[in-house]
């Protein structure tokens, strides 16, 4: 497996890469992972790994080969390119030894997809690409400085990697058309939804709220996860500004880390109803989500078909209603509607977000009913057992392919379906 992100990172793609590798190892496979140094979501290398050039460690039966790479403290197109190029260079020079039967690349890391393609073709092994985010669309939609200028180049490289893969897994149906438009034959694409990687909440809700300093009468609106450009979290600060005068009992909490945290802290400095919390330990995370009254997912209006926030699976498992301030036609909105566990409002519209939360404050029965649908949806569709079974099925299918179908660096050209 090639995945820049891996445990001990606890957010984003890392939990899925980690659980996939550990699941395959538990099934009897010998699994080696080529990963970066842990750095997400803070975008700084974890203290235990600072100054290291290369490391090899074993976790839960998986051999992890880490390679040092550039980690930008903030996001621009140039810095992101340096991040990708540095991992590609170091990972290509020193991949794990041995002849693999199968290579899995976790994307959006473009470098990981390229390294995976090279290793697979060198050894005649099938290459499976798991698409968590679409890099070309991300460059165009996320708001990263200079992203528009490089989007077509990134999309071209991304398309080449995907066309050369034996099978492609995408986390949501909304990605399928985008991938096939790159020239990937439809029969190679599998929908492999992410699963919830957190346990159900078990703590005493009142005690957790008291520990966090949330008063019983407060209605806590919580966003948990990465604080980056594509989230557009300024809308929550503006929502808190409206609530300060219109809905005094509403408290907005931003919990997490990321390149925009300092910026958000400055914006919220004068607001008494906004808190910024550091990420909590994995064992406490489900209880903190369940202690809130509403969980919020936000995206910039331009984000339509590039990503599906991994936080959604954890949100649904918590039993709390979800309010999604996202593009109505995107995969995130589709998933919230399909779950029946929340509301979708216009992105980057603090009035709409405030009004949706205010509706739930006035109608606690509706709020409870929406929240109850989340765990049911997780049981039906997003359990770890179901998710890992889909992974196993894709791996088994790829291993059964004839060698001539396993590797094709160029693949069919654009427009071929």
C-alpha cells in the first residue's frame, strides 16, 4: 500500500488506510505500507518523528516504511506541489523491498498514485487506486492559492494514474461520472464507501458537557475535523456573530487543527459564543460528538465533486443531527439526504445556517428524530464489517485479473468509456 497518511494520524484518510492494511494483514496477507511522516491535520510533523529521514516500524502486523517529505504550514499550489514532489522523490528512491502480488494506492496524494503505478508495473502486479478525493477538481475548487493555474496539469496526471489502474474504488457514487470522464472504463470503477471508524458513544453526556464547559442550557453547534481552505469555516464564525444577537443560547465550537486555525482564531477573538478546541483523543472523540446538540459540516460553494468529508461517518454514528452547509448537488449533500439524519443549507450563507440551527432549537422532537437516523444508517451501510468486506472483494477481484489487465501505464485515451 502507498498512502502518505497513516496511523498515528487519527483524522482524514489515515484511519481508512490503517484499517484496510490491518484488516488485510489479519486475513493472512503480508502487508507493507509506504507512508509519509505523520503530520495531518496540524500540517506539522509529529514530535516523535521530527528530524527522521526514514523509519521502519510494525503496527498490528503491518510493516510501515516511512519517508521524510516536505510539509507545508499553509496551503498554496506551489507548496502543495513541493509536498507531492518530495514524497514522490523519496518514496520512489526507496520503496519497500520485495515483489508485491498487489499494490493499493490511496489518493488524493498524487505522488502515492504515481509511485503505486510504478511499483505495480515494475513487478507486473495489479494496481488498485482508492479515490478519497479528486486532486484535479480539488485544485480548481478548494480555493487554494494558484490552484486554478495547475488544475489541468494535476487532472492530466491523475487521469493517467487512474486509466492505468486495474480497478478504481471511489467513496461515493457522485465520483463515478467524474472518473469515467477521465477515460477510465466504467467496468473498472467500484463504489467503496468509507465506513465509520469510531465506536458508538458510551460516556455520560452531562458529565462530558460539564468537563468541556458547556452549560446545560446552551445549544452547542460543533464542527470537528480539518480546518483548511475547502471547509470554508468562516461561515461558522459569521453564524456565531448572528447568533450573538439573535440566539444567545447558541454556542459554536470548532474542534480540530489545520492550516486555517490561526486565521479562524483571529476572526473569532471578539465573539463570546465561539470556542476553538484542540483535537481530542480517539477514545474521547465519540463522546464529545454526542455531547453536542448539532454537528456541522461545511464546504466552500465551489466544492462540488472533489471530496466527501470523512467526518460524516463519525457524525452519523454519534446520534446527533447534522447540518450540512454545502453545495446542493454535491456528494456530501446527497449523503446527508440519503441518511435522513440532517439538513442541507446553502454553502457560505451564515443566515441560512443560523436559521436551520434555530429551527432545531425550536423543534427538539425533530432534532431527536434526525439524530436517531444516523446510527441506523451506519448499521445498514457504513459499518466497519461492511466497508472492509467491500475492500476484500475489490482486492480479490484484482488478484484474479489476468496479468495483461493488471498494469497499463497509459490506459485508454480520454473519452473512452
